[in-house]
C-alpha cells in the first residue's frame, strides 16, 4: 500500500482565519474542490467544519505549534512497512472534524 501524507493543517488554519461568513464558506468549497468542479482536490477537507468557532482556531494553532504535520509524517513512515503488501494508494491527512457549539450539523437526542 502506498501511503502519502498530505499536510492540511495550515490550509485549515488559513480558512479558519477568514471572517465566519458566506465568503469563508465559498473559499472552503473552492479549496476543497479545486479548479476542476467534477472532482475533489482535497477530499479530507469534507470533514472540516468551515464555520468552526474560535475553539477550532485554538486547536489548530496548538497542533501547528506541536508541528503535528511532521509528527504525522513520521508516524506514517513508521507504519507504512506494515501495509506494504496491501494494494492501493491512499492519502492521509489530519483534519479537525469539529462541531462543538453547533452550526454545521445538528444532533437530535
């Protein structure tokens, strides 16, 4: 199995830094979809809450300060030999999938 790490924390932080309005949502869609509207350029961003509140910014800043992308790259390199015999190509990314404080999904219960 070919595993490739795709760094998306900085992209998420850039999006999170935009004002929380429709323009941010449109930029999120442009970033995720890319220039070809028939495919997704960055499918893992689908899990991101593009309207995340300030606690997401704090978490992203903490992960960036920890150099979490480097840590994830190293962990993937260490794990990859264990899946070497499995066919397929996969891209791995860290994405904050958060809906604390609502606004993106609603749970009934």
